[in-house]
């Protein structure tokens, strides 16, 4: 049996609320404010992934520290940007190690 990817949306809103410790109404609010973007089934039902659950836990942790929704969104955006930059840097380093650096002229 194949292992499930952490980005695979599998949890309905009730299960996501239980796993994250966040009431369903707060999940809807967080979605409306752009803090989490669950997938939708063909019928429009929200489906949360393990990554979404981790993100919800991070959001509630920041909220518990006294940060408001706008501040949480900014922190999350910066963390997402940082992760993207790290991924890009890792990819570039790997390409350089393999001699595939596009910035390096061919000889």
C-alpha cells in the first residue's frame, strides 16, 4: 500500500476541527481570511490535508501568542515565502553540484 502524501486532502471539516483543536466556525473564518485554503470535493465539501492541519495548528499557536488575524496572515505569508526561497536555493545548489548551472556559460 502506497504511503499518502501530506498534501492529499482527506479530512472533512469536522475531523479537521477535531485534529487541529479548532472549532468549525474558526476553520471557516480562517479560510475566509486566507489563512488556510482547503481543497474542495466535486460537491463543494471542504477537504483538509495533513499540511492544512499543521498550518491550522501554527495559526492557533500564533493566535494564542496574542497576534491578530492580520498579523497571523503576514507571518504565514512570510513563512511561506521563506520556505519557497529555501526550496529554490536547494534546487539551485543541487543543479550546480551536477554541473547544470544555467548561469554558467558552456565551454
